[in-house]
C-alpha cells in the first residue's frame, strides 16, 4: 500500500518531468521557429518538428528525472537515466536535430 510520502514523491517526479520537457521545448523553440517558418525563400524543414521537438522534450524530461534521482540518492536509476540521456543526445547529434534550414547552412559569400 502506498503511503502519503510515496504519493508526494511521485507528484514531484511528474512535476520535474513536466518542467524538464518544457525546458527542452524552450531550448528547441528558436531552432524550430526557423525550421518551420522558413529561411531564404520560405524553405521549411519539417524534420525540426518530428525529430527535434520530441528529442529535446524527452531529453529535458530525462535530465530532470536524472537530477531528481541524484538528489534523492538513488544512484542506479540515476545512472540508467543518464545512460538514456546519453542515447537521446547521440540520436539528436546523429540526426542533427538542431540544424537550421538548408538555405541558412549553404549560404556563401553573397549573404
């Protein structure tokens, strides 16, 4: 049977995950805005929405839960969450989820 302390801990964990996801979305927003609303000649990159947003939201939530686990002194779950965060970061790096639209990247000297 759950105690009141378990319920409070679960609520704090959910709040930490939500705040971490919001922080991830806030970090994604400047890149997503450029990718969705276009750069040069209105070029858009929908990958920022279906790749970038989930990666940063999941990464933010995972980071917040890892910090919460470390604060509570639970080392095994914290190490698992940090390993998961490393996997999310590797996925994001591999697919370059914070990339600007191609027109911004290839713009040469005339720009």
